[in-house]
C-alpha cells in the first residue's frame, strides 16, 4: 500500500511537472506568436499546446471525486491539441488544410472514447483509441514536416519531424502493448507505462517546441536574407545611379551599376574612396548646399545640379536623397538621373513655343491649342478681334473652346471630336460662333492632334476662320442658282407644254408615242390612242370670236385632264381644235368606255354653239384605235389609223366615237 502511494505520488508529480513544462512552452509559443504574427500556423501551435497543457492538468483529477468530470475531457483535449498542431504545421508551410480529415479524426475519437466510457466501460479500449489517435496524428505531422517543408528551413523541419516520428513510434508501441495485454481494470494497472509516457512527453514536448521555435527563427532569417537580396537586387538593377555615402565626410560605401554607367567609374574604383576625391560634383559648393538641405529636412527630392564624369564631361542630373542610419552612423542614400536630354528637350520646347507664338500672332485666323478636355492652353491674338474681345483681354487660358459656339451646335461639335478620337477623316466643320456681345456669326473649324514624343496625342489644335462674308456670298449664289433652276424648269416645261391649254404639246406627244410604242412592242402589250376634234370649231370662232374659242379649248382641256388621271396616260393638244390621248396597256373595251365618257363630258359642258349643224352646244368627234405594236412597224401607223377613225366619225355625223382595229376601216 505504501509502495502504491509512492508510485501514485510520482505519477501526480510527473503530471504536475509536465503541465508546468507545457505551460512554459505555451508562454514561449505565445511570445513567438506576438513577435511573428504574420506567419500563419503559429496561432494554432499556441492553441494546440494550450489544450495539451490543459489536458495534462485535468488528467490527475481522476483521483478526486469532485473533479472527476474534468478528467473525463482530458484525453479529448490532448487529441484536439495534437490536431491543432497538425493544422498549424500545414498552414506554416502555406498548404491547404483538408478540414474533413482532422474533423473526422476528432469526431471518431470522441464517439469511440465516450462509448467505452459510458456505454461499455473499458479502460483498455479507451487507452487503445487515445494512443492510436495520437500515433496517427504524430505520423501525419512528421510526414508534413518531412515532405512539405521549405528548403530554407529544412534542418529544423527534419529535426522536428524526427521528434514527432519518435513520439508516434512510442504511442504505436503503446497501442500494440495495450491490445496484447490483459484487460485493464484500473489506471493503477498501467502506472509504469504512464510514468514512461509522462517522462517521454516532457522530453518530446520540449524538443518539438524547441524545433518549432527554431523553424520560425530560420524562416525569419531566410525571409530577412531574401528581403536583403531583393533590396540589393533593386539597388543594383535600378537604371538610375545610386550610391550610399557617409554624411560627415562623403565616404563611399556602395554604388550600383547605374552609377558606373553614368559616371564612368567602376565599382572597385569608388568604393572606399571619397566623393570629393573623384570630383563627381562639378561645383563643390552645390554639394555643400545639398548637404545643408539634407541636414535640415532629412530628405531632398528632385534637385537639379551639374555633375562630372570620369572623363571630365559634364551632365545635368536630378538627385533625390535621404539620410539613413547604418550601425548608428548617418549615411546618405542618393539616386541620380541623367536629365541632360530632358533639359535639351525643354529648351527646344521653349524655343518651339516661341515659334508657335510667332505663328499664332501672325495668323489672320484664330489658332487655338487645348488639352484633350478642350481647355484652352494657347490662343492667337486674332481670337480677340474675331470674338469681340478688347485687345487687353488675357483670360482665354483655361476657358473651354466649346463656350465660343452656340449651345445648339455643342453636341455636334462633341460628336465631331469623338470621330477625330476614333481616327475618322479630319475635315472642316462649320458652326455658329458667339461673340462676347452674344452676336452670332459663322465660323469654320479645322482640328487635329498634337502628338507627344511617344507618339500619343496630348493636345488638340484648332484653326478657326470667320466665314461670315463667305456664307453671305454662298447664300447669294445659292439664291441665284435656285432662280436659274426655276427658270430652267419653266423653260423645260414650256418646251413640252401647250401654252394655252397647259396640256402636253405636239412635240412631247410625238416623243412619248415613240417611246411607248417600242416599250409595248417589247412587252407585247396593247396601245390605245384617242383623237378628239371639236365639231364645227371654225364656225364657233366666227360666231363667238377667238377669245371665246380659246376659252372653249381651255375648258375642254381641263375636262380631259380630269378624266385622264392614270399615271402613264398622256393628254396632248395635237393642233388647232384637235386633242390626242395615249393610253398604254389599255385594251379595246377600256378605250371605248373612256372615249364615250369623254364625249359625254364635252357635251355636258353645255358650251353654246348656235352655228353647229348637229347640236345647240359644243360637241366632239372621237377616233379610237387599239393595236398590238408587235404587229406594226412604226408609231406612224398607229397615228394614221386613229386619224382615219376620227375622219370616219366626222363623216358619219359627228358627236360620236368611232373605234378602229388593225384592220382597214
């Protein structure tokens, strides 16, 4: 009994010591977490170690009845701590964590563990489940450390992997031992193995904590070295000349390749020398001014000085610098850019701008240069006169070019500018300009881009011309052209129109008949003609006078125009009191019906004719013919037939229609 108490005391002592050691490890990992928080996974290590420490603290409570419930969750906390260590290792190496694996392990463990605790109380089975789970997780951690590690921290990763491998082997042996030994009825039955496990846990936990901390520090050192190499690479590959010199005496600590290219000095020639010795500053007073400004402001940006190369040639340089501390000694890191070409370009630009101004001032037209948003940058003096401003007005700069045209033209102007942006044809555009007094005048605008040195448009140029007088002249010319067009149309109309009746004249009739004859000959359709003669018209003139005769002709002409309304049909005055009608594609029945309608309409005009031998009013005789032009040789044959039909109508008593076919009447 006494020996048992001694062993029990040793087990409790070991678990207390183990808990204290794990607590110390938690503190160490907490420090690492606070210092190296950007590294993923350290937080899980801290959480895992805390859970394992808590589990070992709860384990001895199995001997205290009131605290026994804490002991029942000790092993699950221990397993959960190992799982968090596994997750932390995966995240530390930036590997994706497959969540279902650790979750499945923990769920299966808890189900099995508490099954053998509450349903089928079996200490051997519970021990088997716990030891097997710890062995599996330990091997998983070891595998991740061996196979997924960063080469820069391989030594510490291999060491930590070996620790977890040994830990896993111990729990594997313990698992087999539990499975082969008789059933355990009390925890006192495994005191020996518990003591060995506790001692081994103290050693192993110290070793893996040490390994994890070494891994973090190795990674930190490798990252620092990598950052240093990056900075060195940036320093050396920067195309600008860079150098580091001591502030108080100009001792040269480091230069990059850009400095060698710019100055002509090799790196070996200048490192360890002094800046004043190589006469890099053309004027030593400039350097003193530069140092004074640095001492006052700590930084100096984009200052321009003259520097000197190894071959004593000079160049314009722009220097930016700041004071840095190296081993607590103030140094200057400087970047120098050769701006000789830029200075030459600026001088050429100034000279070019002077030329621009000379051209602008000499031009009678307004020449305006704007930025790509249309804000005026430069404008010729002609603009003042053109837009009605006084000669001393100098506020054009910054105004919008679109402000000088009427609002109704603004959208069209924007659309034209958009087309210019899209590479459309550049052409002159006309707008209505607005003077200062709000009067409106006509302007013509030619536009284009001003391109930068890299070939991209960075400005727009507009040549604006007052075209008021030109537009007035154009309007006068347009009015004259319109008048000539009207007169031309009238003359053309007169050439084909009978002046008295307004019908087509004989000339137009002849041309139309010829055209329709040959058209219908090709199509194979019919052609009908109606020739009308006013009965006893000579006697009408003798009785009522020529003015009444002319009025009679006009009334009959109007009647014919009213009746003959189909587009292809033509009514013409054939001569004297004779009228003729062309009816393309009209058959015999249609021609007859139309002829009778015309005859009745003339009679219904009821124009008095006391000298007529057949009626008391004016009547008409009509000859009608329908032919197939394919059966005839010429239009004259059709004309002859209709004339003969009219002659027969008159011979047979007048005031009638007589139809004739191709056959001889």
